[in-house]
């Protein structure tokens, strides 16, 4: 059992070494989908909060939600690319 745990490292596209290191820095599709969904949910929440707290019109609340739904994923993508670029 120790031979399997201490065996040689296998280099491949997922191992993070050699030619696969560039792929490790890219944002994967499922990560992108999750980030976009978080942005949509966050935008909806921002619109509801704006409507509830500021007694804003529906137009103002919807526009706030749309802006937040666009900006939040962009911010998260930027942070992820910065963090992955550091390693």
C-alpha cells in the first residue's frame, strides 16, 4: 500500500506540470457557469434590496439588479485570474 502512495508522479494535463500548467490557470466551464449563476442571484438580491430599502421604482430596482448581475461575475473572474496568476 505504501508503494502506491509513494509512487512516481504522472505528468498529464491535470497534473499542473509541464504543458498542462497553462490549463490549470484557465477558468473551467463549470466554474464559469457557477460564477454567472451567482451573479444572477446576486443581481436579483440587489434589485430586491434596492426596491425594499430605498422605495425605488421598479425600473430603478431592475436596472440596479442588471448592473450588479454584470459587474459581480466580472469582479469574481478578475479575482480568480489574479489569484491563479500568482501561483
